[in-house]
């Protein structure tokens, strides 16, 4: 289908065009040479996506081509742009897409396809979809688990941190670029990220050293390179990488629990920092009674005994209690915590997650998803549905991940099931470990999300646009 679409589009362009050029090529002053040849996408909405690519050796004019399936819809081609001899990191913002459509994209020069991939836009309103979630993989891992996730065809991949274990302790952007480069040139990971949009927030090993915090030597470089290389949703202008987005009637909130956390001391500590915590609370209030399901990506274990210098939420017991009280006092409904860090699949139905002052807070389900390619470990708990660490101490390890299936027929509730999966170390054979689900009542008056409102105001099959920029050093 992709080949046929490319042939038809080429013919149309040659004959003067059933499809218009996307236009909008923009160039920053100077370029960053990419750590490798790569492409991945993210910041997915019903009508837009961001594609970030690294091209090294193409000096001819390059164009980004976009083709929908079915090919009766309109695609587009960007204006041509020229790379410097050392290549460049390219960011492409694609807008005016059609909701609920499969797209193929390719970077092309001189009649040759340099990079290619696919993505599928969400529907503009309520709809059912599947998401893969996990974290923690050895630097540059090429294990079959990434192929198994790709074969499952998730709408997007929610990466919960520790994308690599480089443990960088220097404030040098190129060191971070090289670490991402090792990840992005691993064939199975590269294939997954080319065809599956990503939403990613780091944990300790891919932000800095083990158990890293705001004193990590490479904090500024980590912030800089994440913004440069990772396709992300809207972020603060500088600093931590917290972000939020909507898919259907589900709100996802991703918090950065590394770059603002206080170092280990005997006093009370913050894991979020004041600014991020205020943003998080605003996000909860804005999502409450608007979205039936709110997924908070915490990255580190929430359920754990208080321990002043612990790396998980138990080491931040005062702030955990403040957040739990805020959720209870404001009657926040439909919240689920999704975490990584522990090399286990674990699930709690809310029985063990209440840390309010009075002990009468809501039952908040907690789901853990890890590790993609690391030895097993069990952190926190207890968990009502059990904890299932990766069952090996020595490599090669099987890969663990969670499939989140959202069922939404635009009715009075949204249902979600989280299934813990384990993929063999030498094949894509995958077994179910544990499963748990719940239905969440939809508010009587549900506001449509901002993305949905924009999508509803557009005529279906608008002419897509592509704006291309080259990263400045």
C-alpha cells in the first residue's frame, strides 16, 4: 500500500498536481550534527505530530513526504531543504492532519528514500485504543521485546524512563547525544520508534547517575538535548520536562521526578519542586470531572514505606501526603498511577495506595511496567494483584511491559484493562503475567478536549502542512 501511494503521489506531482506542496520550510541559524541516522515521532494529536530525524550524509535537496492510507485522502510534500556536509537534526511539525488515519512518511533525496516510518492519528472524540508502556533497558538494547511491542501496533509507546543506562555525570551535550544515538541505532528499537509515536520521560540512569537528583552534573545538558532530540509535547521554556496530553477521553500527565528533586538528606525533601507541583495540581483540577480517566506517569514507586533517604516516594513522605491530601480534598476522580523504575510488573487496585493524613482518601490504582531488558527487582508494595519481577538475574533477560487497552464507546463510562506481558529473551513469544481493569464513570457534562475541539472545527481531509527546522547548537 505504501509503495502504491508513493507511485500515485509521484505521478500527481509530475503532472502538476492532485496534491499540493506542504510548504513551510524553516531554518535555524546553525545546525547540530546528529549522533546517528535516526527517525522517531511524538507529540501525537488527532490533527498533528512532531517528527525528529537525524540525517548525516545527504547533501542533495531533501524533502519530507507524507502519504495517508487510504490514498484517496490528501498527502503533502515539504519544501526542499539542504543539509550541511555533516548532516543535521531535523524537526518537522506536521499539522492539519485527518483524525483516525494511518500515515506513511519518508525523507527523500535524489529519488532515494533516506528514512521512513508510519503513525496513526487518534480519533477526535471518544474512541477505543491500545497503548504499550514500559521502561528500563540496557543502553542500545536490541532484544525481541521491542519487536513484540511493534507487532502489537500500539497507538503510541509510553516510555517510563531509563531509556539507557549511561549514568552521565558531565555537563556535555555531546555525551547525551551519543547516548541517545546508541539507543536509536539499535535495529529493533529504531524500527519501533519509526513506526510508533513515543511519549517519554526520563528516570535516573538516562538523566544522570544512579539515584540522580537536581545536583546531577549534567542537568542542563540533559534538559537541552531532550528538547533537541526527543519528539515531545509542550514543555516549559526551560528546565524540567513535565508535559500533559489527551487521547480520546483519557488525560495523560507525565512528571519529571529527577531534575528538580532534592538530594538525599535527613530533612523533608521535594521530588517535584514547587513550580512543577503547582503545575501538577492545576492539571489534576483541570482534568477532574472532565476526563473519566487520568493517567499520572510517576516513574518511581508510589506505594512504599516512608524512609527518609529512599529513592522512591517513601523518601518524600511529606510531599506524598500533601499530594494525597490534595487529591482527596478536591475529590479528584478517575486517577491511575503508572510507574516504572522497579524491574517488575505490579498492580494494585487502590487497596494499598492511600497516604492521606486521615487515611480516608480515594483508592488510587497503581500499575508498574518494567523492565524491557534488565534483571528483576521488586520495589515498594504491597500490591493487591501481586508483583512479578523479571525472572532472571543474568542476561539475556526477558522483556516485561504492559498493554493498556482503553474501551470507549462514547457511553457513560470508559473502561481500561492493564495486562502485564513478558517477552522471551530470544524470540517475540509473549505470555501474560497478570491483568487488572476497571471502568471509570464519565461526567454527565464532559467538555471536549482542546485537541478534539480543534479537530471538530476542521473539514475532514484538510491539506496537511509541514514546517521543517534544523536544530541550532
